[in-house]
C-alpha cells in the first residue's frame, strides 16, 4: 500500500503549498499530565528553549487530571515563571481519558497547529522544528514521529517491552494496513481543524486512541508525513502501561479491524 505521504486530500480540498512564515503560525502544545511532578519542569524548560531558539510562536497547555502528587501546583508555578501567555494550566478534577484531554485542551488553544506529546520526557522537543519543517515541505495535514523508520529508535526499554511494542505494531500493520510506520506513538503535529475532525470520529480509549487517529486519517484521506524520533523511557515516575492496557489494546485493535 502506498505511503500516506503520497495520499490525496479529499476532493475539492487540495491545498496549495503554504507561504506563511513561522511567525504567522502558532503552535499549541497539549500536555496531558497525571503524576508528572518531577518531569513537568524539565519538559516545559526544554519546550520553551526549543521554541525560543527557533523563533516559533507557541503556547503550552497543561491538562492535569487531578494528580495527587502535586503536579498541578508545579504547573501553577511554571505559569508564573514563564507567563500565562505561554503556559496555560487547564486542569480537570480527575482522570477522564486522553481523547477528552485533547478536546479540553483544544478549547483553550489559540494556535492553528496542535502538537501532542508525552510529558514524561519520552519525547524530546528538539524534534519539533523537524516536524514543522516536514509539514511545510509537504504541506501535510499530520506529521507523526516514528520509532520504526530511518534512524528512529527506542531507548531504556527492556527486551520484553520492546518485543511487546514491536509485536503490537507488526500486528496492526497486518490487520489495518494504515500506510504509516508507527501507529501507537503519541508525538504528532496536526492542523488544528484536522485534529478536531479526527477526534469527532474516534471512539477508542487509552492506548488504542492514537492508533485509531491514524486509521481514521487514512479513511478521510488526510496526508501524513513522518519524522524519525528517539523515544526514551521515562526517568521519573512509573509507566502507565500494564496488563489491563495490553488487553484493552488487543480488544481495540480487533474492533478497529472489524469496523474499518
């Protein structure tokens, strides 16, 4: 199957290459958090550094889901340090799911592009300028970070975790044939209106949500570019991937296979 990078836009909606510069565009980073007190100051500092050095207009929206470890209090301090025009804390009272976190964050986003990424330092902001360059070069609707293409890779995982990840990706490639190399990754850049449309279409929860986003993008003929990234396992805190998540992933995969 041809790569999604070569896929066509919906009839009548093909876009001409964009001529606006980076200062006219604004990038809203959505950071859903739960128990990320140690990681949040570091990821925010790295984001601010990367955007400032690249001259990119940005805002960082932190969606904390009632973390009991004090993440919200840390976010409040970061808002004071960097300014409420750059750091926006938009908390919720409890864990309500990744998809609804993005919906909640987008309500407050003023950028025309949305960047989603993990707050646990697994995704390094140094790749964001590459995402933006890739989007401009191909006028893509979505740019996705990939661990399984070019010089992308995973660091810090034990063999079991790597086998699970590779196996899950292999199975999804066979069953869903999405034309993208990394379905379960969560480091992506979207046109804001594209992300809104995809979230409206998606019904999955948890880890399957990211996978469904790419599958639905294929159905809607959105174009996708890929940038190889290095994924590094979290330094602080505990991974949220467990047996229940793996079972949910398999159920969700079979549901997508049957309905797409």
